[in-house]
C-alpha cells in the first residue's frame, strides 16, 4: 500500500506532537489540510500523538524512578552537566 500525501501528513502531525516540535506541527497540520484532510482528522492525529508521547514519558518516568545509587558509577567522567556532552 502506498500512502497518499493526506495520510502521510496526518502521520506527520502525530509525530510532530510526539516529538514536541511546534513548528513541525504547524506546518504538517497546514499541509494535511492542504492535501484533503479535514479539521477532525487533524485533531485525531494530534490526540494519537499525545497518547504516544504520554506513554513514552510515563515509561521513562518509571524507569528513572527505579534507578538507585548503585546504578550510577562512583567515578563520573564529567565535571558539570549531565555528562552527555
């Protein structure tokens, strides 16, 4: 099955919400409408993106809460910040 532009843009709307990207959401919502989606379809895509984002955030919060002091090395190679840079 090949996705048409309308469906691809609706998927992009949901992905934009999941990624917390406001400029992407604005552009993809406009383009979804331009490609034949209606306002209800865009709203549904937004809701799906919110559900995915909430699920991922919830699982990360559970994981972060499960960590304890033993999970972290005592010698940290960084001086400041989170260590990812």
